[in-house]
């Protein structure tokens, strides 16, 4: 009896007992086990993650078979258990001489330069949800959103591998180099038509999406969108919006998967939990990220590993970058790294630079204020902080975009940043303020507070230690003598007096707080006519007269 016949018998017995036959993943595990394959070999041939097979799908299969056959079943004894089941059954479910089912034919596929996902960790829940959307719910357009490095590309490729036998053809393309829409359509149509058609129009693509079940994956969509202008395409790429709208609205049997750091503007109007257009926001890895750290050879307790994972919000790329640094600089010991109390490395800085440079001015302002506030902040607080004022509607839109990019966290209508993002934004803020003070070209210094006197004492202490002190230190580095510092402060005072925002904004309070921390004698300065927002005056002698 070959493995296909054995599978038929197992499937029939389990269906008779539970009313449900073997699932796709259970069939893959049982087929491989009957052929004496290891879980590693089964994972490689089926496309499922090895951790999912070992810890989830496998144990559930053996439990179901054990219940159906009336004896304990495991991967090691399933062949013997199946033989006993056949021998003791008074009437086999069907003749064991029946021909085996025809093997599944693999789809035509063009993976282009898709990455290797052999080393893939976790994402069991995410893959299960997306498989259902593609195979059961027959979604036409699915967008996978998440910040850079979170694993969108790897997830999309792994998903395509797992559902490939449900499609006639698969094509994967990266949009990293922003190809013109016509060029992309020509490639898609040429592949789908078996090189018979080379046209490059949306209306020529639709017949192929209807007559065959095609899976198209377009990676790195954000490169087509205008940096700093949410909801807008770069000039010359507006046609992509029409492609997404047509694919999402028109009836066909295929599916288009997009991966992006930002949501395309058409998606919001088309998507819904019960509609064929859906969005999946990809979170960071949780406990399964420990597998990644173990694979990198890091040493530490489960608590150390969990703390490291939380610091980087389970971002696989960030964890890979920091793991390499721990290997090279800290003898692979996580605890040694955590004691340094620093989260930003060059690789992580480059990753966050890419995100930050795409923000709009309002989004940038919000990110600075969340780093200043250093705790969960309501939209009402943000509206009170921001100068010049903006409407709450504008704030809602910007916060929604930032949340979609996974740059801010939301909890009951309050917002904050992940630790690594907050440290990065604080670092940028300090550098920007220091440069403004050096050049006497004030902008953020007028519109953002360095510390706030209206917050809890521990928060203000953090603002002084992590923001104000570093700025004061950089100022002292450039102006070493008290006389040079005094003269430069006088020059900045003149700049403040000449600026309308300098008189009414945060500049006066910031300058006073800076002088206190240098320290300089405030009795030497005329602060009249300046608004002293968030000036910390508890122990500060002010000029008289």
C-alpha cells in the first residue's frame, strides 16, 4: 500500500469519526510522516513554517487520529497505528487497491528576485488569517501594512508558497525601483498569456484575471507614494491607483497582494472586514522572536530575550541588526548589551531614517511631541502642545497614518512610541535644536518645548536628563567659555525679539531653561516681553527691575 492509499484510508476514518477530513497542512504532515520525512523536510516541501508544524498543526493531527483510532498516535508510530487500524477494521472504508489520487500540479510561477524564506519564524496566526482570506473568502485585493523591517516581504512570499496549489499561476514583482505602470503591466500580461500578449493596459490584464486564478504579489508599494504627502502618488505613478481600484472593484477569480509601509489612497474606500478588499496590519514578532535570537547564538535568560524583543517591538530586521552587534561587541551576552542602556545602532538608524524622511510636516511635529511627552498622550494634549495650532481633524488623519506605519502605538485614544523609535526621535530632536542654536536659525526651538512643567515630576526629570542636558552639553562644546556662551545667548535673545513666534512660542521658556542648565546667571538677561512657556522657575533667580 503506497502513501496515497494510506492517506485515503486515514482521511476516511477521521472523517467518519469527526465529520471533517484532513486539512491541507494535516495532509502534508501525514504524507511526509508516512514517507519517513522529518519535520524539516516536510516544512521545506510544503512551505509551512517548521515551528507551526511541530508545535501546532502536528500535535493537533496526532490527537485527532488518536481519537478516531482509539489509541495514542504520534509521528513515530503513525505507520504502525495505521496498519493496526486497517487490520482490526471489519470493513475497510474503501478498497485498498483503489488507484491513488492524481498529484497536484504546481502552478506556473515567476518569482523574479523574491527573497529566500527558508529561515522563517512564527507568524502562524497571520498566515492562517491570510490563507483564509485568499482561499476561502476569495479576496481580490489584500494589502499587508507594517513598518520597515517588520517582515512584510517574507510573510507574503511564505503565504504564496503555502497557497500556491490553489492558483494557476503566481508572479512576484518588487516595486523598489518604481517601474512605470506600463512596464509592469507588460510583464504581467506577457507572463499570464504565456508570452502571447505584450500589451501594457489595465483593460488587457482583466481577462487573464478572470479566465485563470492568478496570484500577483507587488512588494514595496510605498516607493510609488509621495514622501511627506499622505495619500498622494509620485508624479507619473497615479495610474497605479487606477489599477488597484479596478482590481478591487471588478469581479474576477484572482488576487493581488500589496506590501507597503503606507496605505494606498484607494484602499480605504474599498476595504471592509466582509468585503473582497482587506488590509492586514503586521505586528512585531512576540515569543517566537526568541527562535531568531537563539538561531543567532545569543546567550541570555528568557527574561533577557523578552526584554530585548520588547525594546525593538519584535521587529525582525531590527533584532537581526542588534543581534549581530551583541555577537561582535558583547560576547553574545544579551544582559551585557542591555546594561548599556542604548538602543540605536547604525543599521537601525538607517531603517528609521527611511521611515522618518517620508513623514509630512505635521506627522514630524507629532513624532517630536510624543518623544518630548514620553508617556501616553491624548489628542487633546497634542492639540494644546502644537504651535501653530492645527485642527483635531488634521491630527486624527496624521495619527492614523503614523499608526498605519507602526511608528506610534495607540491605546484607548492615547498615543506613544516604541522605545527604539522614541530614542531615535529624541536623538534627531536634540541634534536639530543644537544646530538651530549654533546657527541662530530658530524653528523647532520656537515651536517645541524642551521640557514641560505641567507633567509629572518623573517625566520632567526624564525630559531634563534626556533632552535638556544633552542640548546644554552640545552648546558648551561649541562655546567653551562663559563669556562666549553669554554673548551667544544675547544674540539668540535678539532673534527671539524679532520673531512674532519668538515672542509667543516656546523660545523664551526654552532659552531660560537652557541658561539654568548651562548654568548662566539670568540676572544678566532682559527677558521682558517674552512668553515663558514651561519655564522651570522653582529654584531660579530672575533679573530684577
